[in-house]
C-alpha cells in the first residue's frame, strides 16, 4: 500500500483508505441530520398536551423525529461498515444517495466536499455526479 507524503495537517495519510480524511464528511452528514432533528425535538418539548392519536401535527412531529432517528442509526452503521472496507467514498456516496433526510442542497454540499477529498487523496476527478 503506497502512502502519500504528509506535509500539513489534513493531508492524506494513506491515499488508499482515506479513513482520517473522510471522517469529517461522516461528521458533516451527522451534523446535518442532527440539525434537522433539533427543531423537531424542541417543538415536541414545547407542544401543548395533545389528545392521543387525534393531534395530526403532533403525530407528524413524532413520525419525523423517528424517521430522522432511524437515519442516524443507519448513518452510524454505514460509517462502521465503511471503516471495515476499503471503499469509504463509495459508502458515503451510497448513504447520501439513499437518505430520505438529506435535501438537494445538503446533498450538493456533501458531494462537493467528497469530490474535494477525492481530488486531494487521488489527484483525479471521481466518476459520480
């Protein structure tokens, strides 16, 4: 396995795995999911006592909270799996492509960061979107 020269903080340590380099991207995805979960949790905390099963807005907030929480669990599993494999970038790409919680703007930002990371570690353009 060929190692890249490390000249400054954040440079690639191992150009084939990129584990250290891609960790911030996993954290950015987590940050995005937590950012959309936080106001939902706040609304639920401040919501007036609902009539069980009759309050459509309250039930919607509960469903959204559960959906985002499931995505966070799926993110954790994908991150763990990617650490055991050599295709970290493909794992991130697959996660963001399949997520129901990442909007177009967030997806573009994550893909841009991923592309920049790929360029820094491999010196070539990736072949995805």
